[in-house]
């Protein structure tokens, strides 16, 4: 049985966040149960891209700062590390990410280090279900513990992104793109995510759900949604299950839980010492359009390319927003995007629907669109209903 603690928190006012975090961690034994004096603790927020915190795409700096201060109370040494998506895994890109997401100010106020080490190493996965070695940021090996701080939000590929997927940010830069190319099938991709969880094994996950992201997340395609909740658990799968229950989504219907079930990590009984997900549930939370796509484990619904193209949306760059910056080109694991007449163009035949381009576009210029037949089938309910 895994325990998930939930508390209400309706603002990012620092005193409110600190009080809520203390209440959140009390049923789990407090921060002293997870870190010890003298330990070097890697604080891992979701810093997908350089974007202001109000867009609800990244873990809010108020949550990160409050967690850091709780760690410092234990005489441990926290530091912030993340490898954002796309071509930002370099000192210039990281400096911009830390600045725009508010992490630079957090570091200045708390005196903690921001990681700029872009070195990588291959880590064996003795218990791996898919990969035998995983490429990871070298700085991870310097930490005695990792505290994961996911953001409550949707995701085009995994439907939700939370405790399980936040650790993908420890895979350096464009290596993420390589994994998308190698692991086209969604079930394979989720197996890889769980391999990372099994290697890193954070002692604590704290999810920022004060303001979440609904709709076509995990970036500029989504919309902020006041949720008013913080979650904590020692189990990434359990915290994601609680998230699903809060937004009215059956965990068994989405890929990460299929992968967890294959390992015996799911289903499991969950314990809620305070509030339950039903106490903070949101009945009209908007899921991504991809939640309606009926895909199987090979990533091509029923194994057919035609059905994949019909039943999963295609990323479509829009001329009125596209600046031809070519970040989508660099982020595509299949070289399926080119710049033509200052507009990004997606090759529908080559596209594997990983949605890296949609995720990383700094202008929110890429929409996810079903074909005409796909739209008809979706309205009919043939593709399933998640609303």
C-alpha cells in the first residue's frame, strides 16, 4: 500500500505554500524522513522550457523555494538540476530557463546552486524492464537523494505528466529526442520512463497542483487551471494515480499505468491520511485531444499506419504563429519537419506522433489536428470518451 498526502493550497503566497507543505509532509513523517544532515540533495522540478511561472507549464518557484528551505532545515545541501527539452541543454539555454522560470531568483534568495554541468553518463539498469543502460545527467551521480517536484498537467503522448515522467528531465537534452525515435511505441516509451524511476528512486515526490495545466499540454497548447492542491508521496505511480482520480480519469486507460501493471507496480491500494482525491476533484478538467485516440502498444492503433493517421492527431504548424525558428526541426526524432517558405511543415507519413514539436515550440504555433474522418469518429464516440 502506498500513501498519498493531499492538502488544499489556493495561492502561491510564500507563507501559504510553506504552511501547506508542512501540513502535506506531516503524515509522511516530515522532511526529516527523507533527507539527512550533510546529504547533497538534487531538487528536480519540471522546467520544460523558458517560460514565466504564470503559464503553469513549469513547477512554480514558490513551491521549489519552500521545499529547498525545508531541506536546508535538515542541514542538507540542496541544488536545482534539470535538462529541459530540445536544444536547450547547454549553459546559455539553461541560464535562460532558470531565469524565465524564476529559479535564478530562488537560487539567489536561498543560496543554492543551479546546475550548469551538461556532461552525461550511461547508467546500468539492473532491474530494467526494457533498457539495459540509460543516458543520464552526470550530476545525478553526485546527489545522495533526488526530490522530484512534478507539475500537475496534461501531456499529448502520456495523457498526464506527473511523478513518473518528471524524471525524464534527467535524460540530457536532445538525447530525449533519440529515445523518442528509438521507442516509437507508447508502451515502450512508458517502459523506459519506469526504467528511469527504478534507477533514480526518489524518496519523495511533491506535486505542484495549485495551478495546473489542462487541455493540450504540456506546454503552450494547454491552459492554466486553478486546482488548489498539493500532493506528496514516496511512490511516483501512486501520486499519478491520485492525480488521475482528481481529474476524473481512469488510470487503467492510459499508457503509463499499462506499463506499471506489467511490472506489478499497479494496481495497488492507496492510502490517503487526510483529504482524498474526491475531496479536491475537478469534474470538468479538459484532457488533451490525444486522450481520445485509440492506440495500442505499438503506437500505431491496431498496428496500421492508416489507422494511426486517422485516429491520432497530427501536429500542424500555423503560419500566423510560426516564426521558422527551427526548434521543432531540431526536436523531431524522425526528421519529419522542414522549414518551407518560413513555415514549419510536418511530413505526415514520417511523423510518429511523439509530439515533441508541439511540446517544445516556444510560440505555441503547433496545433494537434485530427483528420476529417478522425474528427467524425471522435464525435461519434468510437475513439472513446474521456470527458
